[in-house]
C-alpha cells in the first residue's frame, strides 16, 4: 500500500556549504532492547507515515530559506521506500495535496480507516524566536540559530495507546542513538513555548499531550523531529544522504521491533 494521499514532488534542495559546525555528543549505550525482527509479521503490518505540514503551510524555514515541508516530504518518502524494501509493503504515506490543508484529525482518521497499526509523523525542528539571528546568504537575509542541534521524539499521554506509543518512541530514539545521533534537550527548557516533560533525557524522548496528530491517533503514535533546520551545520547534515540513511535505518529498526511484538490477532489489539 503506497501513497494513500499523494503529496507534491520534492523540490530540489541546493544547500550551500556551511562553515559553522555543531558538535554532537557521543552516542550513549542504549538500554532499549529491540525484539527479534524475525517475529515481525511484515506482510500484514500497516504503518502510516505522515508528512508533517502542507505545501501551503510548510512549517519552519531553514537557515537557507528551504521550507520544512520539503525536508519532511523527502525523509518520509525515503522511510516509506526503506520499509517497503524491508518487507513492510503495507507502509503508506499520509500527505496533503497542493490545494488541500489536510487537518491533523483527518490525518489520523485516514490512518485508522486504512487499518494502520502504527503512526509516525515526520518533522524537522526550529527554535524559539529569541534564539534566532540574521545572516545574509545569496543576497537574502535569513534567520538561523546554531545554539541547538539534534533530533527529538514526542509522544502524547492522551493517545489511547500511550504505553505502546512510549515503547515505540523509546525504540526509535534508542535506534537513533545507536547510530551516533544525539538528541536536543531544548524543548525541556522552562520558557514559554517549550517546557515539555522529558521522559528520557538520554534518548531525547518527550511527552507532549497537546499534539493533536498524536492524541487523536487510535494506534500507537510518535512524532519525529529529525533535526534542527535553522542550525546551519545541521541543515547541511540533513541534506547529506548518508546522514539521512542513518535516520531512515533507525526508523526501520524501530518499526520492525514494534511489529515483532504486535499481538497475533485479526484486529489491532495492542502490543505485548
């Protein structure tokens, strides 16, 4: 099952070379155990991959002026292709057409109607306005912040499968750490617009109950912020196919491990 709602084709991302680098902390030894993926009934496991935002409301803008939606679409489609290659052929994309806003509740309703047993929303991150500065690139003044870098994973306590969502989030964040990626902890900062509870600081796993795309999902759900696109060096990393392959590989590993603990029932009944 591929491309339940077709999105726009990915615009070319021609990012200039960066001169500012951001240090990544060394990967921690993950305490998250992944199940034997041989136990995954891949032929019947349905995964919804949500492309965050829409072409008309594309989210954050990168340090080089690229809309977040372009990053989200590229990574989500790479994840779908990798899941398909791994035998999870029922993974599908949820995305808005150019003339469709596709509300958050419609996204999760589409996933439920398609029988999705797992929901992942793919995003890229920014920072609060007080951390942004101006710089000029290609004759344009852009906004950037090199203060923070890294991924984050969110789950909602209002999701009816909260425990299973946390388990999936831990697998995903743990797989990212095992591949050398470091989380950002800036969403836990006690300031307006942040102050999100950290379920696991080492993994960068947050609880954000108000995220509609997570709380309205009927299946276990997580939201991945793959990196901070207003950070100039991280934007360059996110444009690197090798770096993205690590993210994609982590997602596939987490999905396979989650699939492996799915209860053997004709209907979605939760995970052991």
